């Protein structure tokens, strides 16, 4: 079996730094939702990339929460955004009156996230916030509110 680490030129963020930041985000989320009097949140993971971040964040959170998933795509050829966003897997539950936290792995162009936010807001959640592990500001085509960012990385 081939060692895939040979394919990596350099590591931008080490495991310890990554886990420390995820725990910091969890504490920030706890403080925010406690201040707002929120007792339960819905973590909405954007598949496929977000699931590992979601798992780490979910384990780090010390507040009651549920997990659900959506799969969306705005990539025409897997490297450049087509601008057309498609829902590949939709939510299987009603989010009306729920406090929803979108958990995203990487914000690249912002097109998918913008579409997701607008789509979910039509479903009347009590609140809608965004948490992303990584953001590539140089690649953003649209400004989207993101309340929690783990790291900004080069595009």
C-alpha cells in the first residue's frame, strides 16, 4: 500500500493546531448560543468534505446538538465553479424555528454557501449561522457572512 503522505508538498496546518482551533470554535459557539438562551442546535454538514470537521466539532461541543446533512455542488469540472448550484441531497427534516449552524469544510468562491444560506432562510429557521474550517479569501467571488472561520488559507 502506497504512503499518501509522499504526495503532500507541505502541511499548512498541523494536527495539534487544527484540533486546538476546533476546540476554540466549539467554546465560541457554546458562549454564543448560551448568551442567546439556545438549548439545542442543529449542525448541518455540507457533504462530502465537511464530515470530518463536523465529527471533530461535534465531539468538541458541550451543548446539546443534532446533526443532519446536505450535499450541494457548484463545481462544473471539480476545480472551477460553474456558478450553477445543485442540491444533490436535501434535508430530511423541518428546520422551522430551529437554530441551524451550517458546517462547511472550505469556502472557496462563496457561491455554494450563498445559495445554501438563501435556500435555508426560506425554511424559516430561528437562526442561521455559518462555521467553516477553511476560507480562501483570494478566491471569493461573493461576500457571504461567516461567523466562525478556523483558518484563512491561500487560494
